[in-house]
C-alpha cells in the first residue's frame, strides 16, 4: 500500500449508509477499515472492496465498549501512521411512545447512538490533534434537526450528536481538524426493518416510511463526500434542509399539522404490551 495513502475508519460499515460510505471512500482511493458487529456482512464487503487491490480490512467492533474502540483506533494509527477520516456511523433506530419506554430500552439506544459516537470521537480527536489534521463525520439524522414524535428516544440521541458535532466543528478548527454531522432522512437501508418497536406494529410504520421518496445509500454517500470536501458542519440533502427550515421556522401551523399526522399514523399502529 502506498505510504501516503489516506486512511479511514468507518463504524457500522458492514451495511446501509456505512457500507455505501466505505464503497465511496475506496472509489476515492482511500483505504478503509470497516468495523461492525456483523462479522459475516463485514467480511463480504471486505472481499468486494479488495477485488481490485488492497483497499480495505474488516475488524469486529462493538462501539459500546470504550476500551475496544480505543484499542482499535490506536492500533490502526500505530500501524498506518495516520488517521485521515473517522466516520462514527454505527447506530440503531427505535419506535415507541415515551410512556412505553423502559430504562433498558433507553440504555440500549443511548449506549450505541450516543456513547458509541462519543467513544470514537474522543479517541479519534486526540489522535488527530496530535498529528495536526483529520476529519470526523458523525452520523446523526434529520430527526436530530427537528421533532420526531413516536421516536422520541431516537430523536434524543440524534439531537445529542448534532449538538456534539456542530460544537466540535468550531472547537477543532484551531487544530486543523474538520468535523461534520451527517443528517440523512429517508434512505433505503435495513435500519427501518431492524428497528426496535415498543408496543408498535412495526410493519405499519415501515410501510408508511417506504411510501416516502427514498434515497439510495450510494446517493447519500456521494453527498456525504461532497459535504466533507466543503467542510460543512451539517451535511444534509439540500432540498430536505430547505424544506425543513420552511416547515419548522417559517410556517409553524404546517409544521404542527405534520407532527399531529405523524402521531395519528403511529398510534394507529399501536399494540398493547
């Protein structure tokens, strides 16, 4: 491998958005360390990316374990001598009304969606500060830019990531480090099907979601890399961002009507636990 080739680590890289980002990075001649808890899918992607050369490596990683995250990132840095990109992408979705949430459910989604990102950011940021360059991209969601009723736990985690990332975007600038929050919305990935549903008929929710105009993971990955090149604090499909700004800030009654509709549709899917 070329000595000056850029290196990226992608968490949750075996499927969905993470997989597409790994593919797009390799297209841009960046060596990718694919990390995930799904070893079988990770190995398949590793083989795919290495068909035309040494482009990737899969490594098992549970982002909930700080010491594991620290060891993997530090060992990778020691081996390659650089860390150019860190995509903290691993996450889960969860549907359910707040009064149905248990503390175990809260713990599960916070451990992965919030602490998993904090663990990667904390370790990667220190390394990048030491080397004097680097780019961190934390996957949040459009649900982190506005309300998401019947997914309040998920929305909470994504608002936290937007807050962390946009703050660090300015804090890191002095050290030559760039930081962006990736805020996708309706992307055709397995996350909807894998989401945990608490006293909700998930099939009804997924059916409604898939009626939306879905973006492919590959389309989002290209948007992501373009946003990285422009050092955007928030990377979000622009038509969506403009629409959200209009709906949430300029036309409050339309926003309120939309949120009531989301609640009504979701409550029709409710099942008693």
